[in-house]
C-alpha cells in the first residue's frame, strides 16, 4: 500500500503523526471568567428574553489539531473555540446538541445567533467564505437552516450572526465549522444566543 485515505496520505506520514505524544498543555482547560452581557449588535428587546449557550457545552471536532478551547480576552467568558483549516481537507468544527442545552431551554420557535469572529489572511477577498453554520433537526433528518458567512460580513471582533428563526427541540444539532478557505486564518466561536419567538 502506498497511499491511505482519500486525501492521499502516505503510511509513513501517518505513522509519524501517531508516533509523537501531543503537548500536554493542549489539554489544559483555559480559565473562564464571569460571563459578560449580550453584545450591542443584538437588538435590545431580544436581550431581555435571550438564552446564552456557551462553548463549554459544545462537542469539538478535529481536536486539538484543527479546533480547541483557547483563552480569548474578547470572548464573553474569556474562552472560545478556535478553529483552523488543516491538511488534507480537515477543518475545525463544533456542534451543540439540543439535549446538552441549559435546563432553562424549552423546545420551541427561536431566532438563533452564532457569536463568532475571524482572523482574515492578508489580501483576503471580501466574498471568500469564512465559516459555515447549520442547524439539523433530528426527527425530520433534515437541515432546517444553513448560512455561509463571508469575510466581508465577519470581523476581528465578535458579531452575532442570525440563522433562522427555526423550531428547536432536544434533538436539534447546531453546527459551525471553518470554511477551509485560505482567506481565513482562524475562526473563534464564543456562544450561541437563542431568542424565543412568540
């Protein structure tokens, strides 16, 4: 055998990856601070009923190479999930499951905001994709909302990106991932904000 996987990795390269123990500091949890209030870009009337779902409830994919918790002074609690593009099509991503949402969450109709920021590469095109978000409904087996955020929409500071409104239940999955585009060095996820819709 000369190649492994669809990406064409050589067996010797694979063996080199697994033959080295990772740096133990990758698994140390960053210290969180008291959570700050909602950001100014969220409408004032929505802040009154909004539910904040922090990154500590997320499942992180491609950890630690492409996504991991990091200290981030700009994040609402001082910690965020940083996602980068990796080799062979790998990319950092995270997912929140409806069953892991706070106890105050009740199934219903919500506006869903993903709070995130990016670090664009030098010379990044404004229309290049920065990251994608989508919401999957378990009972129907379908994605009920999707959005790709472009570099021109994102910023180095955190912004709230609306996806929905949608019907959310305990079997929903809220996913976010790096676009795997050279225009974006990194994406940081802070939290999801759920605003009930009457």
